[in-house]
C-alpha cells in the first residue's frame, strides 16, 4: 500500500474523539457500547504491524519501539522528580522504577502522578508487548487461522480461572495483553484476508509448490513458477511492480532475479526438452 490509508486514519480519529468524550462525560455508558474505541485502536495497530512485519520483522519492531519509548522516558524524567518533590508515601523499591525505562508493566506512580497522566500508561506497555509478539502472532495466524484468533480469548478465560497464582501487577498486565490481543490478532486477520496487494498466504515465499507446471518457452521448457512475478500474476494480480512482499522474497530465493528474467548466476530457462 502506497501512502496513507485514509479509512484507517478516519477510524483512528473517530476512536480518539470517542476516548476524549468518554473521559469528559464518564456517566454516558452508551459511548462505551456504541464504539469500542480501544479495541478499534488495537485492531488498527495489529493490521498495520502485520504489514510491516511482512516486510522486515526486526525493523518493524525496532521502529515501533523507537516511536513508543522516548515519550515514556520523557514523561518519567518529568514526573518522577515531581512525585518525589511532592511526597510519595507509598513509594515502591528502586527496582520498580526501572519500569519507567523498560515499560513491560505499569510504571509506579503516586496519586499526584496518576492525575498527571501516569495512570494511562497501561496502553503503552500493552502495545509494547503486542509489538514484540507480532512476528510470532503473524506466523501463528498463517499456520492456524481460527485457533490464532481465539488464543488470546482462551488465555483470558484461563487467567481468570487461575488468577490466584499471580500477583496483582502481573494479573493486570496479562489481562490487558490477552484482552486487547484478541483485537490485535483480528487486525492481523484483516490484513491477511483483505489486502490491496497480492495475498500473502498464497504468495508467501515459504509456500512454493512442490511440482510447478511447465510450458514451452524459448530454448526449452519454461517453468510457470520460475519467477516470483509470474507467480504473482498467477494469483489474480494482472500487473506487479516487483516491489510487493512475494516478489521481493522471490528475488532473495532466486538469487537476484530481476525483471530481465535472468538471475545473477544462471538462467531461469530450463534446458529440458531442447
């Protein structure tokens, strides 16, 4: 997909407006039922993350963390000294303050800090966990579609059944991950099923057929699966620029295949049938 997705931008803006209205008019319960803003935000994040992971998983995770962590660090640099200055009677140990540097759980804060915004950092640590898990969630979805979608919900049910074995902090972290992980995986499913490019499940580089069909070609028999671009057209895409995920993966698999039809070290034309 080139450029921004206006439909996604519209949904994101609508979700942000709903969150603002919810915090402004807490008594209006209908707002929570009419539009599940947080679920929509996590579903959008899962869909966009699946697209990025499909290109380069390591780079996608690093880019998301570079966007999330500096804001938390800046907030900690401002809030933590203020909370100490204003008094923090129930201050936790120094090791707990490391959550302001590595937000894998809710960073500790006093009542004063929670009023200044520290209480909403559950969204950040939940997002961080789902970003880190995205490469495995995407692969799991491609292996087992429905079980992957149901997995976070099943884990949530098990968590409530055995919540006594977890501390309060760990329980809330797992609850948020499993609750919004369901929406995250639904976003991954959206990206895999309704994709503007070639279908990744059928065009993925690790799903090449064992016995490709062949047809006569110049100087011999030409395999219809010999080039990624041919395979992309065979999946219903009439034209391909060669920049989609399956073609870029195919170039790596076929040793530098280019639009000229020749690889770096050998020809793609078979000598069989000359």
